C-alpha cells in the first residue's frame, strides 16, 4: 500500500486548508488538457482551454453615449450651429462639416471632426432648426472612446475561465461564435450502502431513499461535468472491486458513504488492495472522514454519506479539485464575513460549517444541524463558518459561503 501524501497523522485531525492544498496539488499534477470547439450557445459552465484574445477594438470606433448633438469645441460660440447630418446607431456618418453640429443617437459612431457630444436635454433647438449650446462643454464628453473596453491583442479572458452568462456575453461582443473549451470532465457518481434504494420504489425495512446521488448528479451537471451515473453499490468487497473496475473511463470516481473507518469501509479496502489509499480525518463538521485514492490509475474521492456531510465536503474539497483539474485557478469558495445572528458557546476542535442564511445582514442558522438533515441546507442560503476552538457572541464576525456561488 502506498500512502498518497504525508503519513503519520494517525489520530490527528487534518486542517481543511491542508486537505485542500493536498487535493489541489494532486489535481494540478493531472490536468485534463484535451479541448474541443463548442458553439458559444453551448458553452455554459465550460472552461476556456486557451486565452480569449481580442481581435477587435471594442468599441471599434468612438460612439455617442447619449442622444444629443456632436460638435467640435472650436465651433462652439454664443451662436447656434446648423445641423448638417443625423447619425443613427448602425449607420456610418460623414465627416462633420466645419461650423455645424450633427444630430446623434446613443451608440452611433461620432463623425470625424466632432470631439464632444452634448445631451439633447441641454441643447436648445431654435425656431430655424439651428441648435444653441449654453452649458459648459468639454472635449470628449459623452463619447465612448474606441477601445475603451478592449483593444486588439488583449487577453480578455484567460485560459481556465469558467464560462457563465457574463463571459459568454463578452465573447459575443467580440464576435466569437465558437470557443475552445476543455472537454467535459467525466465524473462517475457512486452511492454506497445496503440501505439505499432509488425514489419510485417502495421502501422496505431498514431502507432509505438515495438522496446524495441526486444532489451530486445535478450539481456536477451545473458544473459542466459529464456525469456517469454509477448507481448504488452494495456494502460488499467483490462488488466494490468490480464496479470500480468498470469506471476506468471516468476522470474521477466520486463515491458517497462507507468511508468512516469501520467494518463496512469497502471502498477503502478496494483502494488499499489496488495500491493507493489515503484516509483523512478532517477538522471540519460535518464531514470528518474523507478518502482519496486511485483505482487502476483513476482518482477516487470518497465523501462521507450523511447528506449534509456530502454537501459540505463536495463544496469545500471535491469541487475545487475537479475544477482545478480543468485548469480553473479560482476554486476556493467565496467567503465573506458577516455578523453572527446567534451565539455559539461550545468551542469544537473541528471547524463548523453550519447551514444558515442571512437575515437583516446577520447569519442565522437552521435549528437542526445534524449531518443527516438535508433540509437544513434547503432552508439555508449559505454555510456559516465557525472556526476551530472559538465561541461566538451575537454580532461577532463569522465566515459566510453563499451556496449559490458554490452550486453554480
Ligand atoms: P456511511 O458513511 O455509509 O456510514 O453513511 C452515513 C449515513 O449517511 C448513514 O446514515 C447512511 O444511511 C447515510 N447515507 C449514505 N449514503 C446515502 C445516500 N446516498 N443518500 C442518503 N443517505 C445516505
Ligand atoms: Mg454506508
């Protein structure tokens, strides 16, 4: 048996940062590099395989930020100016005739020769149609300069950027109809436990419905992954060996349950036989036990089975790992500080990730924080982080990780 990473921490709890660093180092060492070209409209959640470089100045020409009049400051006197042309968005103007102004609309190219735009509210149209400018004018006012957003050759989005609505909009503004993205990351989702059955079947004695599978399959789809649904695995060593062997096409096997070092840790046994296993006892709650190993060269992450533990360990560890393997740099969950709307009197040697929400700017927590209660997370809109060994009075700062961010 080879231990992946540092041995000798028997009994000691591993700080979250250490576990994450170790997972990220492993992820960094086995990046998925194969890329494919996808239509912009099909790029949601995908990761850019190479830098998106601008082939345009954006905007391509100076344009008006207002409905109004374009003129040259040198022509601005107490006398009204004749309107020599009307410039609409989508149309090319003539150069501005000296001593005149141009009627112009938002987004229309500013005629050569004009160097400022006055908004129509400040312009006085005379009976003869000429326009008087009475307010102070400045060169460049109300003109969006060429290249204000980007210039040709600039890296607009670096490789490793995840593509959401905003990134897709930016690519569209540069005229990209297709994008080079990392091929879909393949995750095999495995639910272990003799007690599990799927929704739709009658519940027998001792059985529970498999909820982790649904959580992880939906979540992974949101993360742009290709999900290989590997079903339910009974608590049995030969079955575990065989199922793992069938999943060699995956980039990652993600299993839940059976990782608490016990008699039914068949995942651990199978990985140990296959040569590589690391069992971590994390200093977090929920979610203490976590398994990392390889089976025939395929990485395996074993998350704890309690639904809230699965959620927390996926958000804090598995998600960063699988994003980093696709080259994403910013993988740590966004955390910000908010005042606690509750008191915490019992310090723990594990960092707590309480399911909570923001009410009037303060973090409040669900009444039942049992790791078996998924409802806590449905009620919550974030994970409230209480550091190891700390107590809290109401109003003390606590970390808050929005679920909307980690889920997307
Ligand atoms: P384990 O880690 O296998 O000891 O499981 C811990 C707890 O989580 C047990 O109460 C299991 O019944 C429960 N559990 C494990 N897997 C799932 C699952 N896929 N869906 C819902 N609950 C589960
Ligand atoms: Mg189990």
